[in-house]
C-alpha cells in the first residue's frame, strides 16, 4: 500500500464545503429542479398497464375448440414449488384419451414462477397477462377449471414468446 | 373587560384555533404534494379536487381508529402528552400578529391576533416553545417503550441545546428594534428595512434552530423512522397521534410566522419602500391592512414551503453531529453576533 495518498481532514474539504451552506443550497437547487420534471405516476384504475408477452401473470389453461389442451399428466402439480396445483385425471373416448377432471390452482399459494408452464409438454398451461387478482375470501382464491380456461386466441402472444425462446 | 370585549376575544380565539387546524391540514397536503413533485410523483389527487380533502379524510380515519394504550404505559401521562403538545402549539398563535387592526368597536381595535400588542410577546414565544419539550418528552417516557423513550430523550436534548442559540439569535433583533413587542418590531422594520439585511447571521441561526425546535429534517432525530420506528409517538394511535402530528405542523407554521415577523419584515410587502404612500392609501386603512395580512400569510407560507423543501432534500444529521453543530458552531456564532451587534450599535449611537 505504498501508493496510498493520505489526506488530512483540512485537505479533504475546502472552506466553502466545510461550512455546508453553499453545498446545501446546491442540493436544494437540485431538488427544486426536479419539481418541474414530468412525473412517472400511472393513474391506475383509469390508465392500465398492458404487459409484454414475456410477463408472467396468472397461470391459465389453454382452451381449444374441442376442449382443453391439458392431458392431466400432473407434471405441473409435481414441479410446483408452492404446491399450488391439484390435478385429478380422467379418461375419455376422444383421441387424446385423458383430460383433467379437476384442475385447481390455489392463487393464494402461487408464486408466479412459471415452472408449470416450462415443464408442460403440451403447452397447455401458460402464464397470462392478468395481474389483477383480488378475492374476498380464501375459498375464492382457489381457481377451478371455470376460471382457468382461457381461449387460445387470447394467449397467442405468450405462446409465440415461448416458442421464440424455447 | 366588558361582555362585548369578552365575546370578541372568544370569537378571535375560536377563529385562530380553527385557522391553525385548517392550515395544518393543508400543510400536510403541501408536504405530501411537494415530496411527490421532488420525487417525480403526483401526490394525493383522489379525495376532492387536487387532493384538497385528503387531510380531512385522514383525520376522519384517525377519529374512527382504535385508541390503543400500551399495557405498561402510564395512562394519565400518556393521555396528557398530546394535550400539552397541542395546547402549547396553539398558545403561540395568540401572540403572532397575523394582521394589523381590522375593526374598531367601542374604541378598541381588533385584528387577526389575540394579543398583538403584548410587550413580552417574544418572551412568551420562547417560553412556550420550551414547554413544548414536555409534551414530546412525556410522550416518549409514558409510553414505556424503548423507541419512544429514545425519541423523547433525543428531542429533549436537542430542543434544549438549540433553544439557547435560538434565544441568543433573537437578541440581535431585539437590540436593533429595542422592543420585545412583535408589532413594534414589524413597525421598526417597515420604517428601516427588514432585519434580515442587518442580521443575516442571526437569520440563518434562527432558521437552523427553528428546524431543530420543530423536529423537522435534517434534525428529525426524535422521530427518525429508520432507527426509532416512529420516535416519541410510536405507541400512539387514533386521535392522540393526530394531536401530536397536528402540534408538529402547528409549530412549523408558528416558527415560520415568527421568522417572517422577526427577520422578513412581518407584513411589510417590499423592503425600503413606503407602499402605503405609493398606493395612496392610509397605512391603517382596511385595504392596506388586508394587503399586509395577505403578505404576512404569504411569507409564512413560503417559509413553510422551504421547511418542506429542506425535509425532502437533506439527509438526517447524526446525533453527535447535531450536538456539535448546536454547541460548538451555532452557540459561539450567536454569541459573536450579539457582541458585534452590540458594538456596532454602541458606535452608531
């Protein structure tokens, strides 16, 4: 540490810096200028933010014309770190053979990590852009198939994003 | 004192108390608005036009809130502390000359001040601000909580050390004007120019000590949120908290008004100019008095804005820095100011 230059207290600050007041005036000038700059506030209920495709909002099930894409493999339930997903499989006579009889996501537990979407082999569960989640009771926080199914047309942006970066 | 006088003075007192309460409400709004602008935000704008009713909504909420007293607190003193704080804050308003005489009834003139011609007004103000420490210290002590006690102790130490410099900085003004009567001080300044030009050092010292006395940033150690949760009012809720908060803003407006009176010429609109003669008005006529009232309120409001502006610009002092500034810098400076003022006045006369 031979090159370290040591300063005494007096050398570190000039007289004008040590009496504080001019520096305080400079600081006040800075904050005064800030007052006239444009604000960043979004007037929320009137002005809503529309997220990009990369946004991880509420997880939803993709619904196609013949029904949901989900084949009830249970991988999402398995991978979910918050144990928020419950799937019960059932069989049909259709081409896909399996479908979820019960698919529930506990939105009070969900941490929006997107693992369910990543692990899904069918691209059946994806993260939507929906970030407005309010419920009045704990029971309302458990979303069943009625709330989870979203038509594929509304999820195009997210699906394209997933294919682009997969 | 006859009945008419009694009724008029009671009405004046009612007006002043209400004025203070409403002013405090809008100062809270101003605080939130200015802080928002400095941080490039909008601030409250939902309750009423431009957020005008926000403070009233807040006070309504405070009334509805549960009043919690800590189990280990001394209930009597816990309840007494906010009362002392607010009573002291209101008392100071009695002597502030908000306006000259507005009406004359039975040969007695009345203005927007309770006791404008009191000959010891300045001493009353200093005495009352000293009593204000009791409110804060009691609040901190009676809560029986560590954070509150720390806040109360800090504030007691801080207010007592800064009071010295505050009192000494005023002496320069008193020496020049030769009076403790606030109206006479204003009249002297109207005739001879504002005190801030003769006593700039005293003005700076008074401003700094006023910040410390009102527990405003950068001297807000008694309620330093990051260290002490809420400081001396941590254990207060509901309207008791509201009263402590109100007293704080009341003190802020009172200090601003006193500063305007002592250093910025009180209700004199422009220094070194005789406005009454310029406008062709009698200096004691109603329009002139109203103009002066507006000017006085404007000066006080500007100083309140500066208080707020400083709060949102500067970081908090450390405790040792605070004490060093008070005892090692401001006290010697104010003593030097008195000495120099005294010598100069002696030489001039």
